[in-house]
C-alpha cells in the first residue's frame, strides 16, 4: 500500500509542478521524445550493425534469395563462378 501512496505522491507533485510552471511540462515532453529517440537508435544499432551475427545472417539470406531469383529469371547458372562450397 505504501508503494501506491508513494507513486501517487510523486505523480501529484509532478502534476502540481506542471500546472504551476509550463517549463516543467515542456521538459517532460522533451524527455519522453529523447527516450523515444534513444530506443529507436538502439533498435537500429541492434538490427543493422555489421558485426551482429543475426543481422549479417539475415542480410546474406536476402542476398542469396535475390541471387537465386535472378538466376531463375535470367536462366543463368552461376554456381561455378564462386569459390564458395555450398
């Protein structure tokens, strides 16, 4: 019960400060936007960092799929042109 009263107290104080001073509301809005930008930044780093094995595997899989599709569309056989042993 003490937890809920303390949360209510904190939010009541913040609401009081917002009503009294407009700068507090602007600060809270800016902090929420900053948090959103940091979360998007972290998501981009996780998904698109070249040393991430999951993103590298996903990228190579898409490239191989596109290569197979082009080979099929152009009736080409490029298996002998690479050094890779599949």
